[in-house]
C-alpha cells in the first residue's frame, strides 16, 4: 500500500517544485523526492494533493513562459534593501498562510461537528442574475 503523505512531505515536495529550473515532469518529481521523503510517491498521489498540484501547474507555466530577467539595481545597497524587503514580505505571507490554514482546520472541525457534509460544503455558489430587473420592463 502506498504511503500517505504528511504535511512535512508535502512541504518538501512543494519546495522541490519551486526549486526546479528546467524541465519538470511528474515522474522526474517522483524520482527527485524519493530520497527526501523515504518512498517514491506515484504521480496520482502527488496530483491528489492540491498544494502540490497547484505548485506543479504554476511552475510548469513559469517554465513555459521562459526566463524573465529582473532589473538590476545600480548598487549593492539598493539590492540588499530590496532583498530584505522581499524576504520580509515572504515571511509575512508565510505567517498569513499559516493562520489561514489554522482557521480552515477550525472551520473544518466545526462543520463536521454541526453535521455538514463535504458535498454540501463543495456546492457551487448560486448564480446571480444582475440584469433580471431590466428584463422585466
């Protein structure tokens, strides 16, 4: 039976995807993460996890679009300031993401506690017909 991926395994896999520089395939990814997580996951296992799937798709699009060189700052001090700002923003976004994941777990538990089913939670939003009042005339 295949090993279920833990959150730590998923984080490792997403980091591997983000660090990819050229050709990215499901099989190549499976081979790459095997020594890192202890077993070789299948393509279907990786594709079943939304974070992995999203990271893979966005990285593929980024690779297809080609390399875009960023503007080079005229001095190292400006580059250092920019790096610090980007690292700070990255840390902030990681914290916000963690808080949102925690909130989602609470919502998930409360929905389960109050008898909500997954199919009920996954129902699409109702379609709003904004032109309905104009059609009556």
